[in-house]
């Protein structure tokens, strides 16, 4: 009976440590995901701005051409 109790306690300790390790990994990946999302949002805003600037520049060039 004592051996069985020790075995169960050992398994429980291992599982507890594993849960903590997995939680650390999940937390780290969540932080990375949030950083990637911020970077993606920033890049999206830059692309939209550059697209608007390109359209404005094309309009300016088109109006400057002699007809």
C-alpha cells in the first residue's frame, strides 16, 4: 500500500510540474501571438497609407499630363 501511495504521489508531482511547464509555454506563445498581431496591424496600416499615397500620386500624374 505504501508503494502505491508513493507511486501516486510521484505521478501527481510529475503531472503538476508538467502542467506548470505547459502553462509557461502557453503564456509565452500568447505573448508572441499578441506581438505578431500588433506587428500585423502596424503593417496593415502602413500598406493602407502607402496605397492611398500611390492613388493620390497617380491622380496627380494623370492630371499633369497634357491632353
